[in-house]
């Protein structure tokens, strides 16, 4: 938490300064202003519903009143729920639960979900491929050292990705990351399948334990925790389940060492322990939060082979949990920012305008009519009946009678224009752009270069999102290799892990004809190598499954053509036809 005032150039994190000066008068700081919070979720401070997070009587966030939840995690979990409500067109219902009854009339037409899905589509592109450094040179006549092994690892990783449905898992994790700002992968070795398994977890279940003395990017302890509801029919009480991955010494005295296959020649005294346990909610007392749950009350889970999951040694020296962030976190922060973060108020304005448009369209389609001098029908009591505007209705007017209709169509037109304005503003501020959302009028784009300029903010957005993920996917593929080695899978020898990455397809359409012409010209002039030329075609969207194999096929065909030309030249010198010429002559006859 930090405090700031209007005259403050930055912000002052309270947890980095001693208690002695917190109440002192500091230049630029409004002392005692503890509600002005600047953190990774301060863009949600404008919503009154955020003030309900953690209150025992909260109707909007009843689950956050759980005694085991750490207080510093409540804002993050509340932010996740608010963002999920926008994604499911339930933001009005959430606001109504916090006391805003008028929010039930809110019109939500899927703009938030469309924004998330559009950003996700551009991030992922049309395809993702696993690429291992050096594998592209394996099919050369004299491959570089290690190229053959790199190609073999690349093929094994791709087969693993196919078996583990990696493309589907990426879709699941990345949509969560785009919507909430964070995503979580968990890897585990499966002895039955003889391969690592990949699972996507809800970031609301993810509780890393940051320690200032440790590496801030890789916590040494990670909890995955959630509540299990009560089942009266089965006689099961409400519980909390916690799965913990923790790095620690192999032995109590830290003297025992182990040689891991991915670091040959280096002894390590660290291993990763897995604990999977449950606690009854009724057994937890005040102050027994997630990291202080009483171990004497724990009921440990048991594997199918009968092994109790209480500090089970996984025989690895890393935590097999990968945390994705949608954006590059600010210095000192660990969490990402949602695609919706900076345009959330714009979405609120859009929903309010849609609600007003709906009300205005009702009076435009069925206008309010004022009658003067009309003979109104009466009921049995002699009171005039209410008239309805409907097709075929006939009203009798006197000689001085008059009918006036309230025309609200100009207001409706203004509201529709405001909707277009808000959509353009949201597209610009989210950096997805009107061109990216598909709302840009083609008449407004005079040339392809102008269209490329219109997409420049989207290019920068996708570049930043992919950069935030680059290292995490390299880490995931490194962990997959190490789990194969730890499981002593066939074909995975000891040695350092190969550098593998996730290659993304282009996020916008490319002029394939222009790229082909450029490649042919540059390669013919000797400016590009064959490997670079094929990679450019692959990036442009040509149907090339593997760049190295395509290069090998091109070279093989070139050698065959060269041999055929040599044979034809030799035949011409001997004054006789080549075999190909004989075949052509026979075909002509």
C-alpha cells in the first residue's frame, strides 16, 4: 500500500519505510489519507463495490470473508471477480449486490468480452509452434555441433505438446490472463503416462509467498488453495484445500546433496516438496491464515499408490508452477494488468448510453401522445379508459380536437452517435484500435500504408504482451525437459536443457505476394540465406510445417536438378538423347 497527494511526483510505499515516520509530516504527503491506494488494482478504486471487499456483511464478495484468506490478497481477488462480472455481462448484478439497485437496469451487450477475445486472437495469432535453437541446421550437409540433438528434442517436445493438448491449454490460460491480468500453469510428472502433464489453474487459487530475501521473480513457496463447499447429503463439512510446493534442503542438516541430470557435475542440497491437505473450516481460528494453517488439524491426501502427500520429495530443484502476466509488471509488482483495466470506465459509460438508448427507442417506437378534445371511452364506473397506441386504433376528436406526438428520435440519434464515439475512444485507449476491432470504415483508409499506420498501436500492444510471456514459456518448456529427465524417460539423457521457445504466428494479415516477391529477389541476389528465406515465408503464413525440413527438401530438389542437368549435358556431348528426352519423344508419338 502507498500514499500520495496531488503534489506528489511519485508514490510512497508504506511497507518500505519504518513505522517511526508514518505519522510524521512529510512534504507532498497528506498524512492519514489511507484510502488513496495506488497499487496494481488502483484503476478499480472508482467503483464503490471495491470498498466491500473483505467486509463480513458484504453481499458482493461473501467468499472474501473467509478467515483463512490473507488480508493483502483481498483486493486482488475482488478485482478478479469484478473483471469476471464484466466478461459475463453481470457487472450490473454485482453493483446491485453492493447496494446500487438502479444497476439492475444496466444494459450490457458483450462489449467487454468482445474486447478480451479480440486481444486474445491477436496475441495468439493463427498458430503457435515450439522451436528449439539450432534445430533448423540439423538437415544441412555439415550440421553445426548439437543441431541433430536439438532437432530431436524439438520433435519430442512437439509430440508432448500434441499429447497434452498444449494449444487448448494455451487458449485457456491466455484468455484468463487477458481478462484478469494473470494466468497459472502447473506441471507434474505422471508415471503412468510417462510424460509431464500440464494443467491450467484459476489465478484466484494462486498464492505465492514472496520473500524479500529470495528471488522476487521465483518464490520458494507457492500455495494453490480453495474452499470445498459443504455437502449435507454426503455428510461432508465445508473445508479448505491447500496444495503447497516448497523448496527446501534435502536433509534436515542440509548436508545431503543430489546430482540432478540437467546440471551434471554440480551438487545441490535443494529439492521441492509437495504437500496436499485439507482443513475443516470450523477448526480454523482467527489469525490462522493460509500460511499459518494448523498442521495438527490437517488431513493429508493420498496418491493412488498409497503415498501420503505430506512433504513428498519430488526430486526436482524447482517449483513446477508458472505464473503468466498479461503485461510487464511495474517495478516492485508481481501481477499483470487486464486488457479491460484502462477502459473499464469507458465500458461503464457505454453500458449507461446503451441503457438510455433502449429507453429512448421505446418512446420512439411507441411515442407518447397527447390528445385534446377527444371523446374517450368510459368503463362501467364512468371513468375514461386508458388509451393504447397500437395498430388500427381509432380515436374520435372534436372540432377543436388535436393530437400531439412526442418525437424522441433526435435524442435517439444523439445517443447512437455517442455510442460510436465511445467505441472509438475505447478502441484507441485499449490500443486495439478501430482497425483491429473491425469498426474502421474502409473509405477512411486511402492506402495499405495508412492501414498499417492505423494498426501501429495494436502492433505495439501485441509486442508488449508477447514479450511479457516470452520468458515464461521458455521456462515452461525447460521444466518439461527436466521432468522428463527426472522421470528417467526413454531417450532423455542427462545434460543441460535445450533453449526452447514458443513461436507465434503473425497477428495481422500479411501481403503474401509481396513477401514472396521480396524473398525471391533477395535470395536470388544472395542477400538472404535459404534458411532466412524459408523462415520469412513461414512467418508470412505459407503452409510450411517445419522450416528445417522444408530447407532440406529444397536442397534435395536442387541437387537432383543439378544432377539431371549434368546428365543432359553429357548426353548432348555424346550426340545422343538423354533418358528424359527419350521419354518425351515416346510420349509425343
